[in-house]
C-alpha cells in the first residue's frame, strides 16, 4: 500500500511542478486572456485589489495580464478562474473557442449534463471531480506536449498500469482511499506553498 501511495504522490508532485511553471501558449494569451480577465472582473463588480485578495496574485501581475504584457502559469490561471467563479476556458480563450455551458453546442453532452443534474449531491460532486480532473489533465497535456518527449498522459497511463498490476491484492476501495489520502496531502502541501 505504501508503494502505491508513493507512486501517486510522485505523479501528483510532477503535475504540481508543471502547473507552477507552465504558461499558456502566447497566441492564446495575447489574443484574449487579458481582455477576458478585465471583462470578467468588471462583470463581477470587482476591483483589481478585490481580485488580489481572492486569488493571492500580485496586483502588478494582474495589471500586466490585463494589459496583455504577460502570460499566467497554469497555477495562476486556476487561481484566477476560481477567484472569479468561472471556468479556465472562459478565462483563457476568446468566446468563439470557449466551451462554457452557455455556448455548449453538443446536444448529446447537454442532455448528459441535464441527467447529471438529477443525481443526488454526492453523485454530482463525484462527476464534477472526474470532469475537473479530465479537463485539467487535458489542458496540462496540451500545454506541455511540445516541450516533453513523452506526454504526461502517456507517463500517467504507464504508471497507473504499473500500479494496477501491483495492486491486485488490494480492493478498489483500499486503492481509492490511498489515492484520496495522497491527493489531500499534495493539496495541503500546495496550499502551504501559496
């Protein structure tokens, strides 16, 4: 069980390191991030100082973002999106490329979201965590793929396959518990750094 915990911890540390250093592609940021940040902040009736308090991002950096002079790291993008109560895609991309719920065109996906709305709270939260994980994984992979010889997704699959082979003696519940403990420990460590 300790071996599984160690592997999950190492994967999580790798993801956290990437999120603290990976910036959005320049063409995405230059075109829309700064404008979106300013627009959404103003729509929420927040000053730059309010956003500083909510996100922990320095006011000088927020000013550079809004002026289009700087690109955020993935970690900062996530903090700003949470502080503003919007999705990462709404903040990072222009309206035509975003996939916010108001612009969702895929009818089947929309119907699935409507069905999810009928689930009980615990089930909805589980679906939400799964979706957030898949989206963040995809966004991180998209940003680091050109820089890495092996994609994060491939590395993650290899490690989880190894974990699955080594964990056959454990129940899924025991494995889930170890993963939850590892994720909590990593989040606590990440929050301590911020």
